[in-house]
C-alpha cells in the first residue's frame, strides 16, 4: 500500500479522522492535521511522510478556505522596535539556522542582549515567505531564507547601531 496516492490514503481513513484533520487544515494547524492523519492511518500502513503528503493534498483541496496564519514580520522598523523592547542592552542582531520536517530549513532573526545575556527571537524567515518577499526570484545557490534574513537583519542591526552576525549564510549549519 505504500504506492498509494494521498487521495487514496484519505479515502481509507475513518470519517472522524478526516473531519478532525480537515478542521486542523482549515485553521492552518498543519502539525495537528498530520498527527491526526498519521495516528488514524498507521494501522493501515500509512507512514509519516505519506501523512504529510495527505495533509498537503488537503491544503490544496481547500485552497482559499484555509484561514492561514499571518506571515512572520519582515518589516525592519517593527523588528527594530521588538529588539529595542528586549530586556537588557541589545549588542547584536544574529541570524540562526533551524529546521523541521514541515518547513525544511529556515532562519530565526534574534536580538542578542547582555544584562541579562539572552537571545530574543524577532521573527522566523521561512522559505515560502522569503520567496514571496523576493517576488519569487531565485538567489541560487543561496537559500531564500538566508538571503532575506541577511537583508532584513542587516537593516535592523544598522538601525540599532550593532553588528549583524550570520555564522553560516551560504548553507544551513548542522
């Protein structure tokens, strides 16, 4: 059954699991939808990857009916204000790679503070949002999240008169 299409897997799921998953999709709760599909489909041989594909297919099916969460902020002025509100003195703005099975690789922009020493996340730059911000342009070989994080991060750092750091701008740091 591993060569089944997402719609074929969907048809095999119990009605209560389909209703639960669609409810999560319509409110843009992707991980909860994947969990609902995977838990209901595991006894049938559905793997995690297939569950993700089923949920992706449901997002496509529902299209504009999905109440997508707003994209994370990429406005330098707003991010500067967020950084300025951090406890302690901001001493740098940094870009830090992260990733997961839903979003693949992405970059967090953080304000680095001292007194107390900490990092305050300002925003997260996901690849799909970065591509839209770049008007769909490609910046090969660099990841779009890195391109946008670097541009916005440098603007925020300049406004705060602090250095900008990005330890691995050309590829995700493992």
